[in-house]
C-alpha cells in the first residue's frame, strides 16, 4: 500500500490501522458469495455501460472477487483488478481461472493506487470504491489513473435505496466513523459525485436503476444471511456482542426493515429492489 509521506508519522500510522480494519472487515464473512448470489448482474451491467471491448486497458477499483473484472476480461479487455483485501482476490483468481479469462490481481488502496497517471482506458468500480473512507481522495485517484478521454464508471448504492436503508438501520449500533470518513451511500447521490469529480470530467451520464434480490425465503432468513456473510453487518454485531440488549434491539430493527422492504406477496419468497446509481464520465 502506498503511504502519503506528507502525512505526519502519527497520521500515517492511523491510516495504516484504519486500512487494516477495512481489510479485516471485508475478509470476514463471505462477500464473494454475496456478490455471486445477490448482485451478479451488476458487474456485466457496468461493463456494458463503460462500453468495454477487446484491447481496452481496464482498472477495477475495489474489485472484490471480480464481479466486474471477470466480465470485462471476458469482453476481451486487459484487466487489472485491485482491492485492499487479498482474501477476496484469492477467490477471484479461482473464478477467473474457472472461466478461462486472464485478470491481473493487485492488492491496492483505492485512496493511494500504485499505478501511473493516465494509464487506463477505463477505470471502474462496482460497489467497491464507495467504501473507501475518504471520498475525495478516492475520486482523485480514479481520475488520476485514467487517461485523458478515458472512461470512469461506477455503480454505487443510493442513500434512500435498500442498501442505503440497511446502513441507516445499522448506524445507531455501529462504532463512530473515523475522523474525515464519509458515509458510503453518499456515493449514490448524483450531486455529491459530480462535486467530487468536478470539472475534471465531461460527458457525465447518470442513471438510477434497481437490481432484484430474491435469494432468501423469509426476512428472518435474509437477516441471518447478512449477519453470516456481509462484513459491515458482521462488524456491527461484533461491536455489540457484549451487550445482549443492544443485539436484541438491532435484531428487531433489522428484521423490521427487511420485512417492510420485502415486495414479495407469496409466502416462502422475498423480493427486494435495491436501487443504485450508475455513473459514467469522460476524463478531460
């Protein structure tokens, strides 16, 4: 991981510790299962929106286990998948090999990418870079490594959508965020993202879309799925594990939220429409 040596030693150490916590968070549970079972359509959707084709040099930031990287490679692109969490990339390597596509996997911090300026035709992120704590640093890096005229594409969960509401439900039970850290769903607000990118991009296209999540038979089963597999949910429950009353309250609020959002009308099924912001732009 690249360290900003203009930071004080104390600030550098705090940043190391913060990134170590993020790595551990995403290594907990089974995010590769979440990506494969709940949102497999999002990676190919982002690849289509970025018009990725043969020979394109593509960087996927916060790639996880390759939900977007692998479809980009299958489209003929030369793909580098970067992520802070090597455990997720290990799964991605296996998936890429199973699908007979070539992807380069690089452990990297979205806020300090180890790549040269103006290096990629497409820089993309599928609900990945939005979880880096310092949003402006992340936006600056996405733009820096794209070539002039290159494409920047992102899929981000929106604040009022299903995932944004899930995070809002957990927030009262979560530890306070680090100083200067932004809330991940803010990346799903069009005005906010436009402000982060500023006048360094043009031809900005924004669409709000939804993906249907219908993996579990009941809201209760779905709550337990999140508790078992999703790093941010695991972290919140772990933070409260010594306070059984708070765990019970969180269980109650989480189940109420999942029950309210369930659109399925027949027993034994659930259906959740998860809204995301799909944004593409051209680097000036």
